[in-house]
């Protein structure tokens, strides 16, 4: 009677052993998961090496002669560029750049420009007609107590013209909000990015500070052109502080400011902007050194043609110069060059 019992126990034990040995009856051990290659720890006397992706920095430069006319016959060897005082090698150079344009056209529709709004809109329409190409894009904004995007980026002139006709005059002026939102709109665009602002210079309503607006424009790599409408040059009601803020913004981004006191002068300003946008130089470089504590990197471009002056001497002349339009490097010989004064390596929260 004991033999069958023993035999049965042996068979049950064997079955359990075989069942436990089947692959797939239990989860695979975690060690079989694909892991990245193990990094060897550096020896105590070694310093770890970190690789950093260095992005190409693009800078658009406008070069003019003593009469303000564009200079269009320069070559790559006529330019010298530095970042935070460190010379850089020009990796990209294009003459009379045909890179597509993205333009934010921001029109002041506040009560302070009510009597001048008609000729502003007419001049703006002529500017769009003469400047925009099929591969460009323009976004139309109006700003008063609020900022409104009337037309998103498009190259359709008729659609933009309808947007211009739809501008409605409001009360207050949210100028810095318009600059901030325009910068945000341009941030993700490719190619050359431009902001053209028509205003009398006063801000009375913005939630955005001037510093925030400037940084948004700089981070978008936008070139800002300010057309300051001043019908009466000696008017006691002029907002000179606002005017100076726009002048500085244009200078810092490589653009230019204009004063307009009539329809003819406004048209002239638009014509100069349009001509300048077609005669710029594109320079690109890969930064070789970043030692500054700040996340802002300062760019300096000088023209070397026709002079033996060093970049240091040119930079010294620039630092001694007064207010101007754009970062106006005191170039060698008769040339003047404007470009954005630098860029940020981090984003504004």
C-alpha cells in the first residue's frame, strides 16, 4: 500500500520541478532590460568632459555710406565679427539676402493719433504693396487699450488691405503689449523677422514692461523699425520718454527710427525700410567661446575694407559714440554698419 503512495509523490514532485523551469511562466528579470552603456567613472585626477551643442548665430547687417545709401558690394572678407570681445569665424555669408521676410506691422489706433490715422493707413497699404513678395508673410496688428491681430501671417495683399481698412480708433495705448505680442508671434518664424511700428511713442495702458517688451523682440531676433508720428515737432504734448524708448529699442535690434510729420515723410520712411530690407547682409557664426556670467551675448561687427584700423579701435569708437540708430559700429573708412547688439541664451519665462 505504501508503494503507490511513494510513486505518486515522486511523480508530483517531478511535475512541479518541470513546471517551475518553464521559461515564460514568470516575469523576466529587470536586468534583461536594454540600458544605456555604462559611463566609466573618471579617475580622481581627471575632469569630466561635457559636450555642448553650439547653435549657429545669424546676424543681419545693414551697411550704409555717409549719405545713408546702402552699400551692396562688400564681400565676406570685408567683415569682422566678435562675441563678448572674442573674434569669431564667419561661417555663413549672403549678399543682398533674399531670405523670406516675416513682418509684424503694428499700427497705433489710440485716440492720440486719431487725426492722423487716415494717412498712416494709406502709407501702410502702400508699404505692404511695394515690399511683400509671394514667399514673405505679414501679420497686421492694431493697438489701443487692447492689442488685436487683424490679419495673421499671409502674403495675400488683398486680405491685408481689408485688415488695414478694418482698423478702428480706440482710447489708450498698449504699445509695449503690442511689441511683446509681436515678438512672440515672430519667435517661431523662419528667415528674417521684422517689426514695423507706427505710433506717437506714448504708452498708457500696457501690462508688459518696457524691459519685457525689449527682451521679447530680442529673443525673437526681430529687427524693429519705429516710425514716430509727430505732426507738431514742438508740441508740448509729445511723449519724449516714449520716443526715446522706441529709439533705443530700434538701436538694440539693429533697426532704425524715423520721425514723420506728414504723409510724404511717412511714405519716405516706409520706402527706406523697404529698400533696406532688400540690401542687407546675412552673417552667421558658431560661437567659439562663452565665458560671460550673463545669459546675454554681445555682438560686434566691423567693416575692415579700406582701413588698417583694428577691431579693438573700432569697438572703442563705438563705445564713445552717442545715441544712434541700430548698433552703429564705427566702421573703417566711410561705412557704417547696423546690427542687433546681441542675443540671449535663455528664454524669458
